[in-house]
C-alpha cells in the first residue's frame, strides 16, 4: 500500500532567514536539505501531489542556473512548498519578475570543454561573423532532434539533425555548427548534406582534434522573434565506435530528442541517458535506456539549461 507523505510544516519562528529573504535557489536548497530528500525522492513526492517535473530542472533551480518562468513552473513551486512544509507562497514570492523587451545577451560559455578540442575552437572563432563574439549569438535554439545510425561494427554511419531556432533580434541568416568526432576518426572523410531550410557554407576541419565547424546558410535573414526550421546530415566514412553521443547546450533549450539506431549485430551492453553541467564533472542525471524491438534507444530532454545532454554507451 502506498501512502502519500505529509510534510511537517515549519512554524514562523523556524523558517530560516534565507527562505524568507531569498534568493530563490538558496531558499529552495535550504528547504530541501532540511527535509533530507534526494532529488529523485523529491520528484516522487511531487508526483504524489499530481505534479511532474524533470529531476534536472530541480537541480538547475537549486543551483541557480535557471529559475521558474512559466505558469506550469509556478504550479511546481507551489507543490514544492507543500512537500517541503513551507508556508504558502514563501517560494513563489522569491521568483524574480519576468523581463520583457530586448535583453542583453548573457548566454554563458563553456570554457571547460575547450581543453579537449582547442583546435576545433580555433576553427569556430575563424568562422564567427563578428571577431570575438560567440557563435549564433543572435539565435536561440528552441528544439533539436538528433538521429544517430550505427552499423554492424558499432561505428557511426550517419547523424541527422533537425533544429528549430528563434531570432533574438533582426538579421541572423545562418547557423554555425561545431561537430566533434571520436578520437581516431578521420574527420576529412565526413560528408555534410543540407537537407532542408539551409545550404552548406564555409567548412573548416581539424585532423588533430577530429573536429569540424561549418556554416548552414538560410535563404533569407530572420525577423526578431521569427522561428526557422532546418535540417542537415553528416555521413562519416571513417569513424570509430563511439562511447557516447552528446549535444552541448549553450543556452536554454525547450526540448531535445536523441534517437540511436543500432545494428542487431552490434548492440551495446547498456545505454545511459545523461546530463552533465561540464565535461569534467559527474552526471547530474544518469539513468538507463532500453532498446525498442527495432533496436532503437531514445533519450528525451526538456527545459535544458547550459550543460551537456546525451547518451553514454557501454559496449562490454
């Protein structure tokens, strides 16, 4: 028999100052710590209250990497108050006001990634439209679908991507893609195919880092707030068996779907859906995936913040 847990309410005198005054992420972390709940258990308690939220979202909120910003998020915060035994609206009032109008570009960088592929980063800077600026600074990536096909030896045969971007301001007419292959792969043998909504522009490759950077050019400049959908395919001719496939998330992303298609003769022992804040840190989320009858494993992510999302493959 499953019993719905009831949180013990804090009296007014017990509520710590950080919960009363904020900021939101510190108040949430303090309340969760006092209840002694792991994020998985907290998520389960929220589910018992009829609220569903990703474990990664709770982690981002606690660490101040993201803040609740939608009506649905407010419902989650009110449920958190109930689960954590906090007075009504004690967390809601700590959420900062929503901003309107044009915002300063504050998207974080991921310098921790650069130590492993410095050569590729140099190519990226070479193709940036404005020297010293971050690539794709005028675009937000809203949704991405990646399809990865692996052959009989477990090697990558094809990577297809469909992307939906939104213009932050008037003018963007291209998207810069950075692709990092496995060590030992011959990136010079990889073919780039523009599928729809774009055409291939300049391409730069680095044999040393097995990385490549290329432009995808749109047919026209986008208006502020306009969305654009485009797709492209990479066909590596000399790849090695990958231990993971992941996407670097440089700003908030609404949804990301990664589907891996395996050859029946080369199935990995395990597939793990992962989210990492940085390349050199342990995953915040690490959960098993199961192959469908068609030897396909799917990993879905929503409301991603800055970090790395993907799938780890264990072959032996």
